[in-house]
């Protein structure tokens, strides 16, 4: 490569790395794999070393990827993400790790350390590389006083109040802790919490997070700290800067941190040589698939802290540590076709239909392409052979195209200009990544999607799934949710497959929906960006649908987790005369439009207690939640330091149980729970798990 070619390629790589770093750290919406990003970084490092005249201090090789700019767009952007955190300096630079996918480079790392340390005896501490978002905690006199993101390595965003809502982070330490110290680690989102969050996003037609890392990063910067608590985040800590402690080794420092009550991973191992390091890597390359959270490699550190000090740092990385990254499992398969799906909010999503291919234990047949921008970035064609990975080993994602297999003359797919369902010209709003069909009340897929959403379990809980809603629509019986309440037994029994009993059960579920609380009715309306949690906040803040409908943009912004995007969406929804007419029809059907009538209270037996439930019970989970509320308790979706106890039924979530054990939170079975309630409360016989029952006198 000559000098001009090198300069062109260096500039090209810098631009690509800067753009993809922003997508990774800021938008939480990466479009290339970690492997491809790292390959570009290594190529840039090599070229800058070979052509030093093109060195620049602003090069991505000299700077830590920064999360300081607030999210603006991207498929994973959240309307309620905060952009104005106070930025504070790190006491010690918070650098990134050099990484490799090659065992031979791990051998070179060890050899360099031996040469530099001139024959000094030292060991290695090997740890899991957690796939989350970096955090730095400061404790003073045993109390948590500050939590900073990595930021640009020099300053970070102060997320202390949000971090306090991460359940396993202690507010106060115990034991012989130093007067003041920093400890660094990772904020993770376990798979269980990640799945629950993505189910909620998909119900609201928000793009699902590609992997738990992106979800954890976005969740840590939410507007409302209480919403952070509901996201089920988890913290693991792995490094105390050597300058701030007096221990001899890294491993000793972490053992001390665990004694102080800090959440330190127990999966590390002190290794004496390269053979033991390789054995550790080989073990976790397989065993990581059984962990409840995402890991993407192994970190190898020089264990002795005096040796760490002697080795020092480069501009962006410590010389005493390196990360070995596991390669994501990939599959190569052809695209059979690309469909364009219309959701209930009108968003048009391209989906690639793939030749079925096994990947990470499942057969992958489809992969979302998210939007037109991502299709353009991938430069994708129908019938291309594509590499498919599972983001965080969960969601299938196309990461690259095998251009060597592309058919001559293959043309880029044309994103439709008109709605594939109703033919209406599509629109793209400013700041949006997606195209939308504006024919809100005339597009069949949007109509059916809204009715299906309205009937959903977390909304009105009406016995109508996809096929039933499709049948109602095709027969001209239902064009909007309000039409459901006009259906009669005679109409239903005339439909194919309907009997007297099935019609009766459906109508009973309709009648029961009239008792659904206001916050779920508000969620069921399907206002864009108003998910289950936001609907709950709006219901509690305003108290009635009339108050929400009359609210101005300014008053809506007073609600803790309502940002500008959500506020504008609510105002636009109620400004539409068609929506106001639909609301009045639902009012006439007898739905609950007010939270003003309090639930009949049975007792104060659970007053002030925050209770998380998990598993199955002798009654439905909703009935169990109502029982808690009726007796003064508060339901919560995730375990945190504020949780009073976990109510565990059959097959409770193992992560919730584990988290309770870590925080010392009692776990009660159903029988023990009911013993806390007044005698007049209904007490059906239940099947208990003795190992999960804790006597109520413990709390």
C-alpha cells in the first residue's frame, strides 16, 4: 500500500469507527458486529504504526468510546431517556481494554509482561468479560456517594440516583472498608429481565433491543429512577484502581470488596501460566451459555498490583490487562425474500425471510432489518447470502453480506413508497428512522393491530387472539375496539367455528373488561409511545381520562417519565376527532375512565410493604396482585433493595430467588403469605415449596 492509499484508508477507517462508536455507545443501536468493529480498529492501529506521519490524537485508536452525548435517534432510542446528566471528572482515567480474538496474542501479552517486569514473579487473574455498560462507584465512609458512567474516560455522566435503584448495589458497606475508594464494574441486564423488556417494547411497537448490553445502557439513563428499578438491572464489580488501595494483589482486593458487601463475581481464577489461562478460556467458551446474563469474553489481568503499576498505561488502555473475546456464533444462509410488515401504529418494518439455518440451539427463519437506513447500511439484496448472528445470543440479526456470492446484476430492494397493506403513501417524520402509514383508521393491519392490542392480557384481557380479530374484521363486525362491545351471542354463533359456549365465554370476558382499572384502559387505547409503565404514571398523576385528554404539552411533561416525544403523541391522539368519538363509545360501553374510586380496602396488613411475586399460585397472578393491593401492599415487578419480600409460588424465577439471597430479602410461599392477612380473606388450599417459605416474623 502506497502513502496515498494508506492515507485514504486511514481516513475511511476513522470515519467508520467514529460513526459506529456513536451508534454503539450513544444510540445503543450498533449496525456492525463487535468482531467487525475490532477488525477495523486493529487495521487502523497497524496503518498508523506503519505510516506515523498520519498519526492524530483524535484518532479512535487514541480515545475511549464515549457515551456522553444523549441518544437522539436510532432503533433503540427511548423517548424517556435523559440527556442532561451532570458530568463529573473521574479521579483516575477510566480506560478501555485492548482486545483480541487470538490465543497467540494472549501469549504475546504474557511475553511482553515478562520482558517488562524483568523476571519478577507474577500471576494472572482471569475473569469473565461482562457484556454490559461500564460504571464507576465511589464510597465514602461506607456510603455510596457517586456513580459515573465511563463517559469519555476523563469525565462521565453522574447517574447516582438511577444507580441507587439497581437492586444489588449496597447503599452502605459493612466491615473494614477504607474511608474512601472507587470500585468499577458493569451494569448488566439478565436475560429474564431483557426478555420481559423486549416483550413490552414489541407490544408497544418499539424496536426490541438487539442485546442486553444495549438495554442496560439505555435503562441506566432513563428519566425516572423508579422506572430504572423496574428494569431488573444487575451490577457486578471487578476492579479497584491500584492507586487507591493497599492490597498486594487484585484478587485480594476483590475478596475484601466482597466482605464489605459489594457484588463481586465469584467466577474469577488466579492462573500461574498460559496453559491455565487457556484452560479457563476453553471452559467458559462453553459454560457461558448457561449463565443468566451475557458475557462476551475473558479478561486477563496481571494479579500483582505493584506489577500493574510498573506496566502502566497506553493512551486508552492498561498494559497490564487484555480481553480475549469469544467469536459470536454465525451462520451463512440466503435471503429468500423481504417482507414489509405494518404494525398497529403504522410503522413499516422490513423482515428478511431466510433459508432455515441452525444457530445457537434454535432454527432461525426470519430476521428483522429494522428500517430502510439499516438496509442501506448493510447494502442488502434479495437472494444475497448473509451472515446471521444472535444479538446477545437471543435475537437473530443480519450482520453482513457475503458479496462473493451475490448474483450479477442484483438490485437493491426498493423500500415501498406506499403502504403494502392499504396503498397509502408512506411518510417519515423528522427524527424518525421508520416510515409510517398515515392511514391510521383505514389501514386494515393497523385496525386489526389496535384491536388485538386492546384485547391483550396486559390491556383489557378479552378472549380474542389473532385469528378471532381477523375473523371479526373480515366479517365486517369489528372496525375499532368499541365495536367489540356491540357483539351479540347471535352474531357470534353465526361465525364459523363458534358454539354457544365459546360465545358465552367471549362475552363474559367482555363484561369482565368493564372492571379493568383505569391505568390498563389507558394503555389499551394504544397511544403511540404510551406503554404499560407510562400509562400507569399518567393514570396516577391525572386520575382520569378526561384530565389526560385535556392536558397540555407542558402539564404532560410534569409526569416523571413523560418526555417531549410522548407528550406530543398524547396531545396529537386526543386532538383527533375520530379518537375522541371512539373514547366516548368506550365510555358508553362502561369502561373505567377514572382512578378516583379507590379499591375497597380489606386491611392495612401489608401497609408500606413492597412485594414482588414470581411463579404460579392457587389463583391468577392478577388476583394475587389485587390481594396485595387490597391489603395495603404495593406490587413491584423486580427485586431491589426496597423490596420487603418475594412471594414465591410454583416454579419461581431462579434469578429473583438468587437476587433475594444476595440482598437478604425474605422469600415467602403462598401459605406463609396468607398467614399475614386477616382471617376473612379467602384462603384456598395451596401447594407449597418448603424451601421457599420464610416465617413472617423475619421481617
